[in-house]
């Protein structure tokens, strides 16, 4: 036996073990001190957008929990790809977060980012917005079955508006009608134009998030036929979901917090705790009622599987819509 070689290997093992202990201790100390400076939250939409308003309320409440400012920085463009690329390239230390959404999958499958949701570690889900299908108040359809039966008998004649090509409402609409085996004409608009186009009779139906619809529904100008989500929309509590109407389809629009892959788990845990506290504040709940979203905290351990499952749904829906550009 080569005693010198054995002793050398033993020394190397001890050295590596010691280095691991030192690294682990340093990581623990860094996590205990976090945050030692302001934390940046990237928002994928312009200042003044609903996502921006929600993010600023969230950031203010998180600041109080963390003891350091959480600064909102707007990085809009390319469907969210610009903001995602920025945060993905940052050091994984917890000081750079992104206010993410289902768009992490849509930008990837649109070919706008070389990475997918796995480039980030989930921190927590924050909100859920529930897309609905609405028609004019005097339309002849009163539920989703009425609407899909009309579409089945009149292939391609039903004009369904959405907020733009590749938007969540577009992909949701394509997915829903494809699942029902009916052909409709999907008409992309800007988010503001789609509702007025329906009221004006230029299209027959819209897939839209509820915030812009509630006043028109209360006035009788529009009626909601179904909620394309996992639960009923509180603003339209009497309207059943597609699932309740016998159609197995749901496409919740979620928003949450994510950080670059490899962020220390104790740091993620601190951020998650701050999000949990922020989402439970009266100010945040009041914004939900005003803007049409539901506070829907989900911890990292649950948020990760939610993102992964949603990614599969969006991959299939975008492929059916002819929008998928990556494998």
C-alpha cells in the first residue's frame, strides 16, 4: 500500500470537507444578514399598468417586512422578455426579483427567450386573475354550452376578441375553443379596444380578465357566460366556471415573485415570508377589489409545481394556435 498516496487522499478529503463547512457557514451568515441593502423588483409592464400598481403595493408592504426598500423598476417590452432576461442575468443573491406571470412560458414558446421558467427559483404566488368569456347583454347565448353549440353549427363565424396575439387571453381563448372541438375566428386587439369593440357589436364575444368588465356587466351592457379558471370570479359570483358547466378547462392568470436560479434557500424563505405578510394586508386586498384580482398567496413549494403544470398547458395551447416557435 502506498501510505503517502493514502495520506494525501485523506488530507484532500479533510480539506474539501473544511472548505464545504466554511462555504456553508458563509452562506448561512449571508442569509442571516439578508437584506443588507435595497432589493429590486422588476415589473414587466409600464408604470401605471395594473401589474405595476399591484407590484408597488406589494413592494411597499414587503419593504416594511424586510427592513429595506423594495424598489420597483419597470422593464417592459417583448411580452416580458426584456425584464426576464435582465433578472435571469443577475447574481442569485436575492437582491433582484421579477414580478413574474404565465408570460414566463409564453415568451419562451414565442422564441423570445432561450430559457424557460426553470431559469428562476419560485418565491411565492401573489395573485390570481380569472379570465372569463363575455358577450353583449342582449346576445342570444346565456352559457358556454349555448355559445359553443352556435360555433359548432357555424364554423368560423363566431368572432372572439382578445388582448393581442400571444396574450394570455388569446391563448386561453384558443385553448378553450379547441378543447371543445369548435372553430371560431380569433380577433386580436389592444386590451382597451377589445371591450369597446364588443360593446359596439364589431365582434361576438371576448375572452378577458374581469377588471375592465365589471362596470359594464352591472350596467347590463355585457353578460359573462363562464369563468375559464379553477374557481368562480368573485365579481361575478353567480357565473359558473367552465368546469362546472361540464367543460374540463381552466387557465388561471397568476402573478408572483421569482429570483434567479441558485438563490440560497434561506434567502428565498425570507422573501417568501415577506410576500405572505404583504398579501395579507388590508391595502393589498383593497387593490384586489379595485383592479379585479384575487390575493392568492402560494408558498414556493407549491408555486413551483403550479408554474410547471401551467407551462405544459401553455405549450400545448400555443402549439395548437400555431404560435409555438421552440421545441
